C-alpha cells in the first residue's frame, strides 16, 4: 500500500509540475513555485483533503485538460477507486506468483474483511464499481442537462463543459476541489451533488469471513437502509435546524435551507465542497457564526469516523463468533472424550 501511494503521487506530481512550469507564468501562479503547487495539489487530491493554494480553488485551471484530468484521476486512485485498484493489483500478483503464494493471495482476497477493511469480495467490488459509475454518470448527465443553457457558463466551450462536468462529478465523491464557482450552478445540480456527497465512497461491510458473497451483499443493503433512519441522521437534521435558527438573525440572505443542507452534506461526506459567500474571499461556512461552525465541525468529525466505528463493530462481531466456535468445539471434544 505505501508503494502504491508513493507511485501514484510521484507520477501525477511529475506530470503536473512539468505542464504548469511550461504553460503558466509566475503572475498566473501568484508567485508560487510550480513544483510546490503540483506536489501540494497532488497530495491533497490523493488523500481527499480538498485543500488548495489558490483562493478560487482550481477555477483558473478550468480549461486545462491535463490539470483537471490528472487531479481527478489522482483523487479517484486515492479515494473512490482505491479498493478496486488494490484488488486488481493483488489479482495480477496472484496470477504471476508461484502456486504456494497463489494460495495466500487467494485466502487474502476471499477473506479480505479480516485482513483489510477496504478490499472487498469479487461480487461486492463489482456492485460498488457499478455504484461508482452510476453516480458519476448521473452527475455528468444532470450537470449537462441543467447547465447547458446556463448564461453564467457561456465562456466554456462544449468540450470544456463536458470536462468540468466530469471533474465536478468525480470531486463530489472524493476531494471536493471545484473548477467552477458552485454558486453559478442550478439548484438541480447542487441537489444532485448534495445526495452524491452524502453517500459512502466504499463502506465497511459488517459481515463474517465465512459469510457468502450474497449474504454480505444483503447485509450491505440492510445497512444502507438502516443508515437513513439512524440516530446520526436524526442528529444531522437537528443540527441543520439549529444552524438555520442561529443564522436567520445575521442579515445574510444568501444562507438558505438548500445552502445549509449542501454544507452539511459536504461536511459529513468529508468532501470539501463549499458554496461561496458573496462579497467575501472565503466559503459559505466561513461566514457562519461560531456556534454554527461548531455544528459543521462535529459533522466533519462524524463523517470521518463513521466507517471506523462500523469497522470496530465488525472486529468485535468476528471475535465473538470465533469465541463461540471455540467453545462449541471444546464442548464437543469433552462430549466425545466422555463417550
């Protein structure tokens, strides 16, 4: 895993640094070194941080195909596509390894929930790849339908509109870097992005190693449904109401129900997207009061830890089942010996 991370970061860092050094002047880069900009953006994208050296995000690069594609792919390899790429690499190693090593790789891939929390079974991987493609394609299609005749985006050509539609759809599921001012987008696009940000990238499956793939898949479907009506969901609803009540007396007409929901979805999804506050150089969340920012921070902490909480439960579940099996075998041995 460390070698995989280092290889991806170095590859995209070299590509971006060369391209930026050749095609951008010091004035366009605000005096920043191309090497520093490229390594910062690459690491931020790969680890889905969403941080950037420019106050306008990646808007100045919105017409540069190589920059947006490289950052988008780097974000995928470190986020939404990480489990699928890792399973593919392990499958390649398995095919070229000796027979003894192949058995070890097979055991690792078949019992991945025991060895590594972000590598899934073959069926689960296919299902989650389908989910990824469906969500990304839906984001692109809805963006193009809603923004095709948007006068605020007339400066983009047709190909550039497609490029930014893909980039934003990918970033909505991972790093949250924006190449377009999100306040220029329609409510339909923002609502779609809100839903996409809230959905897990790749959930931890609460299943036992001996469960079949269909059983694990059923547990995933049950868990997804349960999440919609869980206590954290109710808490988020309560937090949104509190923020709306706090901010309604601050004379900020740009803070609406939809904008607050968008900010919370981004916080829970640890995406990093944020609408801008008119007349300021910071995001919409930056214009909130200290009390509202507290609710946003709690939502971010919960969003980052929600998979870890599930994984802790998974480990406890596996341990309990193993203890029960050991006790059952011990009793069986005592029964056989008495006979």
